[in-house]
C-alpha cells in the first residue's frame, strides 16, 4: 500500500510548499501587465526638419560664382543682389536640373525651363559691364548688363575634362514690383555664405531683354570682342589637363543673423 502521509491530495510536501511561490509570481506578472497597460507610452521623437539649403551647400563644392564690377558698384546693393541671384540660380539649375539649387524666391520672378543637366564644375566669373538707371513703362528701372566667362569650368568625359563653353551675355531689367516687400531678416555682412538664405527677389520684377546697341563701347560688343583677361583665341571646345578649380565665392552672400545667438 502507498504511504500518503501528506494527506489525501496526492501531492508531496514540496509540491504543497511551492503553491504560494507560483501564486506570488502570477500575481506579480499580472500586476506588471496592468501597470504597463495603464502607463502612457512616450511619444516618438519628431524627425529633424530637412535642411532646405543642403542642395545649395553641396553644389557650392562643385561650382562657384565670382563677380567683378566697375569701380564704385556695390555688389550688395538690392538691385545688384537681384541680378546676381537670378544669374547664379540660372547657372545652378543648368548644371544640376535640381530645383533645390535655385535661390529662395527665384520661381516668383522667373519661369524654370526643364532641361537635362550640364554637369560642369569649376568657377564661373561674372562681369557687370554696365548698370543704367532708366524708365520702363513709366516706372523707374535698373538695366544691368552681365558678361559671364566659363574658361575656368569643365565637364567630365570618358577621356578626362572638357571645357565646352566660353562666354554668355545677359541683360536684365530690374524694377520694383509695386508690392510691399516682406521685411528682410537682419544680416551679418561680415559672415559670407555661398548662397542667400533669404528671398532677395521679394518686392522686385526681373525681365530679360535684348540690348540692341552695337557700338564698340556698348556692353554686348565688349563681352563678345574684348573682355579684359579673356582669351578669344582659345578653342570653343578644349580638353583640360585636370578638373577645374572651384575657387571661393566672391563676394558671396551675407549670413542671416540667428535670433538664438
């Protein structure tokens, strides 16, 4: 006959002793589940805002803009900044076909013509040949004539680097749009960037036009025949021994003052 000294339950003393331990574990697990269900979950951290100037910062490492002008011309005057921003944006987009390389507000004053990119690199030098104050449709205007030289640029090919262009000439008519411009942010002229971080076009209209003057001392003729420092005997298409140098921007663009600084 089997000895059941532990009672009629058929359980050993060890088994009976373990019952409270199981109960405590079950109660603890149940309590943890209830607490977890009742505790609000922490909201996930918001994703950082994308950098709106990332494309411009990347492109500035591949192509730069340098400006020259007649003595006494302020390259940071509002009208000149509009002309510079317009022409630099055109060249950025021509190189990349990426609308993110256009300066803020460019699409408000110009139509973007989609086209395949021309992946040049190097330094474009823009020469302001003449700035004229005039009247257009009864309103004051500034006519700005610019000759851009591409002798320090090239594009990659299977055999190395090739320069494909030499000169371009642009005449821009810039005048007030007649609307109240948004107050420009405070800027620091001593800190220069490769692009404007504000809308330099706000409050302005920009129009390309054809300058029909053909005199020897008129801007178009100077650009096409005797631009100082330009080699008119260089071939239109030329193999380069190395990638063109991306020189520092000049004068660059004033930095917007950070209110938190």
